[in-house]
C-alpha cells in the first residue's frame, strides 16, 4: 500500500507540513528524520525529500536580505 500512499497528495502534504513546522520552530529536523521509525517508510521517504528541499532553499536564501513588504 506504500505505492498508493505515495500518490495521496493530501497525506503527503500533511506529512511534509510536520517537518516544515518543526523547521519553523527551529527544531533539529535532521534528528527528527533520523528518529523516524523504520516501520513508517512513507513518512521517512517524505521527510527525507522535504529535508533536502529545506536545505536547498536555505542555501539559495543565504546572504539575501529580506525584502520589505510592498505597498500595494
């Protein structure tokens, strides 16, 4: 059934959001991924992918000053 859950976008988004929220709370997301139970292969797969995306975004944003809000 893992292959079926892989295509369940709502479930996938919910699991991704768990890691994003932990990142926003400045928790150790590497430890979360490493501590994911082996029997939860779907969560582990999603978290590993999301962790890579988070770190890639961090690299892209490193050194960039925040942009002020526009007055629209």
